[in-house]
């Protein structure tokens, strides 16, 4: 962690003042990058994960646009697509499509299958769920911690979309909102989840809670990737450097620790926001400008800044 970061973290009132002061003097946010010359013409092969002919998709710059193109290719509504994996039809959370797609990657779309309801007694403050989403209003379970409350409920599986909590529809909520609702459920009380599982092929799905780590599963494949952006056009970029990959991996872990979510796209955006920043104040302002809806706590910002610094110094 960079020198002085811990001392700033101890004096939270002073740090809050500095963040506000820096925000007033912060430069205007940079304009969204222009699309790469060939980005809009790139073609990717795709299939439905449970089985389908091979289709082609092109002309997309975000996950929402990609799902629309896949929907057009297979004659389904984009809202039926839960998530996509790269180069495997299995529900493999290490191969989730995130912010980047290797130019040689094959896209498998997982669509909604059987609905199910489950009643759970919350016997611990932590349920043991890690939530992520597809960026278009479909939060789903990315990991179930072994031995946790949810691990005892065998009908709940990795890949399940959380559609409702105690009758409240959350199908349009982001992952951090769903994680917050689950965290706020009262301990010692029962609650009901309405879930939708991915439509299954004949092969057995991946284990409920185990899989390769991010370091073993590359973020992208090939020397160049198509970078999808929530705001602004997609661009063709070199794949992340080893330093950036380590920083993204660590930030993704911090997202799980602080917010109960995993999101490689979000982690990559956070690392990108800190790329040219000189101190945590500038970094905090940049996060507010690009990701203000998340309302990241100060402690998270400090730890992320430290992780980025550690990656640059070779300490990760």
C-alpha cells in the first residue's frame, strides 16, 4: 500500500474534507473514447449454451447490444439471456463474458430455464452467496461458499438468476442492490427466494462452488480484445498487461469482500479509473464521476488504491 495511505484512513473526517476539496478542483471528465476503426465490423461466432446452430454477431458495443444481436440471431427476446460464457457451453463462472472479448473467442449464451422457489432460514449474518450480473438487469449467483447457509440448500445453484426476494421482484436490480437486500435480511428469520436456473444441456454442470481461480482463467484470449463499455463505444485494445490483470483480480476480490459481488467488468473499469491518478483523492473523484451510483465506501476506495499501487510495485 502506498506510503501515507494508512494514516489518511485513520483520520476519516480529514480525509472526507480532502475528498470534497479535491472534487471542486477536479478537471472535467475525459470524453468517451472514439470507436476503433474495425470494432463495429468485428464478427463473433455464438451458440445457445444448451444447444443450437452456430450464429454470428457483430456491430455491438455493450453487453446490452450484444444480447440484442444474439436475440436477433436466434429469434429470442434479449431478456431471456441470463449471461454468456466464452469458449465453453458450461456454467463456468471463470469463463463469464465481462468487459473484454478476445477476438478469437466463441460466445455461448445461457438462457432462462426452469423457475423454482426455495425457503431458507437465515442462521448466520452471511449467507455465503457471491452475486454478479450481466449488466442488463439480471443478477445471478456466481459462487456459493462451501459450508455456508446457502450451501446447505442444494436446490440453489451457481448460475441461478435471483428473480424475487420475499415476493419483491428484483429482476431489474443491479448485483450490488440484490446483495444489499440479502445482507439486510433479519437473522433467525425465514425468507423466500424465487430463482430461475439456466436452461440445461445434457452435460453435467460445473461444481456448485469450486472452479479455477481468475489467475488460471485468462481475462481474455489472444493479443487483442474487444473492450465493451457501459458508456461510450467499444474499442479494440491490447489485452491487459500482467500488472493490470493482477490489479483487476485483486479489485474483484475486494468487491466481494466489501459488497458481496463479483464483476470483472466493474473491476477493470475501477483499475482504468486509477491508471493515471497521483493520489487517492484524485482516484476517489474519478470513481465518483464514472461509477457514482455504487457509492463506494471510503475504506473500499483506500484499499483499491493500495491494491493498484501494490500491483504496480510488484507486490501482488
